[in-house]
C-alpha cells in the first residue's frame, strides 16, 4: 500500500448522481455498480474443518511421535552387554561388574525410544532369560568375538531362545563385539559358528562392534529399528 504522503487521489465527477467509476467499485459487473461477493462453495458432504484438522494432527503424530520398541539384550557373561547398554545410554564407558539379574534403560535414538533389558549371562541365571521374552520386538545377542572357546556354547543358547514361541516374531541382531582385540573372529566367521544361515524364517543381521569405542552400535540400531518398523 502507498504511504499517506503518496496516496493517490482520484477525482470524482462533479454531477452528484454520476455512478462511481467501475475501477473504484469493490467488485463490478460490467460497470453496473457494486455487487456482493458470492459465498464460498459449500464443503463436501460429511466434511468439516474440524475433521480436516484431526486428520492433519494424526498424520503429524504418526510422522513425528517417538516410536517405542522393547528390546532384549542377552549373551554369555562377559560378552560386553552392559558396556554396550551404557555406551548407548550415556555415550561413555562405565565400570561394570557381572550382572546378577538385569539392567533396564531407555535409549533415545532418532525418533525411537528403545527400552533395553540387559539380562545377566552367567550360566546359573540363563534359565531366567525366558521371563523377559514376552512382548519383545527385537533381540540383541552379544558375542565376545575373542572368546573362541565358548562360541559353540553361545550358539546353543541362541538357538534355544529362538525356539521359544514368545520370540517367534522378534527380529535378531547379533553384535560381534570386541572387534578391537587382535584374535577376534570376524563377522563372517561368527555367522558360520552361530549357524545364522539356518535361520530361514527369521529376520537377522550381524554387526561388528567395539563397545568401548561405540563403533558399529548405531549401525546395528538403525537396522533393528527399520526392521521392527517394517513388521509393524
């Protein structure tokens, strides 16, 4: 709009009954004077602005709301489970002792809230693992890649769990941990030792990791979250 000092003045005709020029009328019909603007067309049947607002609210909620996922992390004792959990949770290395029972933490990553149950792996408490199976969407099995003496034991425990009915729909992520050690088995070797290729009805993935540096951990979470979301 023009400033008050530059306002354009249009002279009106001197005759008192002269019509207002069409260019000055709010809306004209072939120069015959102002007409009232037509009302907006009626909305479609069954439609309302409230419904439209609710639809957009639901859409944005689905796109931006945090997704919650329940993850169970198990493995033999000293595989590095608790170190992994707190590296993900705190971003730092914590001093750990053998877990008797469990640790549970919520890990926020991207738009996902992982509830991670880290259950102790000593042989006497492994029978308790089954109490944590219910509603588990993703299973993280942590392997000490440097422990060649117990990899067969790890395989047996893994397959025993996967045969449980409550885990039939859970996706499997294997963390081949301690890759920083010189004698560590690589991911391909651990895949063979654990018999992962025999799991034909299961979504699984193996990720090389180093819990102390954090290498590979978030790549594993990316795979886990994508595959759980695809099954939902």
